[in-house]
C-alpha cells in the first residue's frame, strides 16, 4: 500500500461491486428481449424496456445485463451504461423486495413528506439510496410523482400510497414486513419491485383490473358537478337545429 | 347559452364502476368517434380540430390542429404519433388519474389523431413510476387490438395502426418533446437543438407529432359533438373544457374539470377554500415552472391569455396552493433542488446555474446568506434564462424571480435568520384526506 489509495469523487460509486458478474439472465430472458426489440421499427428503442427487464431478473442493472443488451442491440456497453446511469429508476445496487419512495418535492414536502422521509429512515434503519441488510426494503427520496392532490404521497414498487400520514406509513411497513396483503390506494395489491419492473418492460401481470376507477381527490370536482347537476353543454340535437325546443341548459 | 361552472367531459365517466374496461367504455358510446373518423377525409379531421380551438394541454398551448397540419405529407418517411404521458411537472397530476380511469379515451384519441396525420405507428410514452397507469394502458391497447380497433384494417377499413405503450425510466426532462424522442430511441433523454422541429425530423428523423395526453384525449369528444360545441366552453382564444388540478393547503384538493377561463377564486371555493384558520399566501397557476401568483390575482382568468397578462403562464393548470405558514425560501429552494436533480446536464447555463442557485438558496434557508445574495441570484437568473436548448432552466428562473418579486424580504431575512425560525415547518404539515382514507383500499374491481 502506497498510502495513496484512490477515493472516488462521487458518492454513488460506493457500494457498487464491479467484480460481481453474477446474473440470472438465461435463454428465456434473452428471448423476451428479442420480443421487446420486435415491437419497435428500430431495435434500439427497446433499450429502456430491456433494462427494466434486466432489473426484474437480476434485481439491479447487472454488468452481464448491460453486456447482453449491448450485444443484442449492436451498440457498445458504454452506450448502454450511458443510458442506465441517466435514468433514476435504474439501480446499480440491488433494490429491496419492496422499493419504498417518499415524495419530497415542494407540495408533498410541505404537507408532511419531509416528516415521512425522516420517519422512514428511522423505521427502516437505512438512509435514502440504501437497502436493508435482509434485502426487504430499499428507500428513495422521490421527485414529484404526479399525485399532488393526494399529498403527501409515498410509493411502494411504483404503486400509489396516497394521502399518507405517519401512522399509515408505519402500518404500511409493518404489513409489508409481516407479509400481509397490502393494496395500493389506487392500484393493485403490492407484489414486488422486481415484478413491477417486468410490467414496465411490457409484460403484463394481469392485475390491471384491480383497484378503483379513481381515488377520492380525482373525483372531488366530479362529485360537486353531480350534486349541482352541472354538465358539459349538450350538443344541439338534430331536432333542436330543426326548430325544436331549445335546450334548457 | 350559459355554461355550467364545471363541465365534466374528459372526467365524465370517472365515477363509473370499472370505467377502464372496454365494454363499459363502449357501452357509453366509446369508439363511435373513431369509427366515424376513419370514414372521414384526414384533412377534414385536421380542419375540425383546428376549428375547435383545441390547444396543447401540456403547457405550451400550441393549437393542436395546426401542429398536425405541419406534418409534410409529401415526405416519403413514415409518419409517427407520440403521446407525451411523462407527467412530471411539480403540481401536475391530471393525466395520471385520467389514464387510470379512462385509458380508452386516450386510445380512441390516438386512433383519430393517427388517422388524421396518416401515421401507422403510435407510441404512448408514460413515465415509468406509475405502474398501475401502465397496466391499465397496456390492457386498454390489448383489448382495442382484440376488438379490431387497432391492428390491420381497423374498423373494417384498409387503415392499419399499431400502438406501443412505452414506459420511461425516471427523468423529468423526457416531458420535453425532443428529449422524449431521444429517450424513445433508446438514448439518454436530452433535448435536441431545433430546427429541425419534430414535425419535419422527429422520431427516427421522420415527421412526428408529439402531443400531451390530455390534448389527444380531448379529440374524441370534438369529433363526436363538433367544433362548435367544443367552443361553447372556454374563452374566445382558449376554447374547451380542461382539467384543473388543485393541491396544497385547501380543504378538498383534487381534479376540477371546468371551461378554460375559470378563475382561481371559483376553483378555490369549490375546493372548500384554504384549510380552517389559515389564509392563502401564494399559488402557482400551472406547475412549478410558471411564475407564482398571490391573492391579488385570484380573479385572473385561467386561460392562456389571462394568465399571460398577469405575468405568468397557464402551463399545465396545476394550482399548487400555499397558506401563510409556508416559507417562500423553503418552497423556492425545494423546487430549485428539483430542477438541479432533473437538469440533463447538456447545456452549461442550466447545469451549473441550478447547482449554484441551490447552494445560495441553501445558505439563505439556513440564515447564512450574505448581503447581496438576492442580487446575485437575480444576476445568475439573468445569465441562465433563455440560454439553453430547452425551457427547463427558464422554469426555475421563473419560479425564483417571481418568488423574489413578491417576497423579497423573506430572502433577505435569510442573511441572518433561518427560514424555519420565521416559518416553523411543522405548522405547514397538513393531511387533508386523513379522515377519509386508510391504507388499504377497497379490493379488486370484480
């Protein structure tokens, strides 16, 4: 040892084991990657869904996954890595069985998201970007997830956990930890991060029919319209155009 | 003819059981507009959408029909339609509930719009972090194929159309149309220099229309009921019905579909007003990239012209609402951190400017700002604004400069006092739906 060990300038470099060449990708996954490529006029368009598939099989963006994507698409591993490191949903370190997100963009932050994130760190015993030693949970600070009317919002495996409170957040983790069935407030029952990634790769899991049509905040205006009898204007019917009784609206 | 305060059009079936299923959509007259459209002259559809006055609902407000007419039909390359469902602008939460409740409205709009621009391949680009929306869209597209509404010779005509649901992977910038196209090509989502515009050289360098989900979902009703009907809603230059998204310190946050030109005073009343015992401090009219407005502007007409005249932008009609407990330094910092995180890094003013502004704002939040920091931020904003390929940087500049314009003293207080001492953060915490909902929802639809 020279006493001059290299220290990475980027925090993100820590925890990634670049010597780990393990992979679960086999013939079936490669066949599925080819199916994805066939959906597009130009195969490279398949890269994002292919990387989602890599995560569903390997639990992370594995070096082997990068290599296979590059070979199938005829591009360099540098090009694949360039994409894999650009998008926040791709994880170089293994995510947990359940990937927990807490939105802390402004509306959620102010309404209680900051409180929830601190609480989740304490509850799970990990910092954002980390995974629990048992591999059960990973935690992420999210940017806006398009559910501001349900603030503060959490996500589990990219399913909505709307209108959260400290009590509900604790119960959510306890239920997941105990293996009880948990439902998204506006989606299906919670499966796992890896299974969610497979859906994002374009392989449906058959759960589209679970969950409600809409959540309560989505219906806030519509309920008032129904109570008041408010509707969009009724288009003139042929009879009205021909001199029939004018529309009362 | 007087028009009602709320005009549910896009949202009219959201309270129906299992509205996302194709049978229920068809039972309410769904796909009749698409069936009618594929029997029309494509140029007549473009004309109809132009006449309706429909303008882009993704923020820019460009007339949808005019955009379609820019597609050079003489170009021998394939034409593409790409739907932007990368809803990520802070405050914006309209497309997600729409696509979850009624994905077939979008699919029907895609059929009509693709036929109008002579595209045989359409892509629905959805942000990846909304799993159930993607499930519902995948199923809607699959069911539409099975019904013969997509695929070869749809509706018994000789017109072919393929639709792919494509999940993104986490990048706000992919809501910018040229970054979206790069992402859809399997690259890093970074904006392109224009010209050429996507209409001439978009996806795979071919003529491409990129439209917001709400814009395309508005098309079936226009085809079914006519351009004149659509224009009975809204104002002269901002026609139609639209989804206003109210969030923050109001009693009933949510989606309110109303004619364009509705004031925030009206929407705030419908939302039950500000939470009990508090007053409105400021709001955004159209997401975090639009300059903030104050209670003095409650009567501004929320249409493209009205909001512009008030010094802001209609944007995505995302009304984020904050009461008097909220520190403007805190909100400005948090939004700027968002833009720093989401800057793609391609253009130096945006990448470095957001980085520097976050550092300055963090100091101010902690009460460690230095005399002159406000002037320095305004100077930085001036150097960043309008100097990048896309408008991401203009978004954070709009937020910072408008926040300083209305609440300069709060930023200057940060030269000596932390924001959380002036505005204790715990006082802003609010759980509006706490009593109504618990963690576990009602079960499956069937």
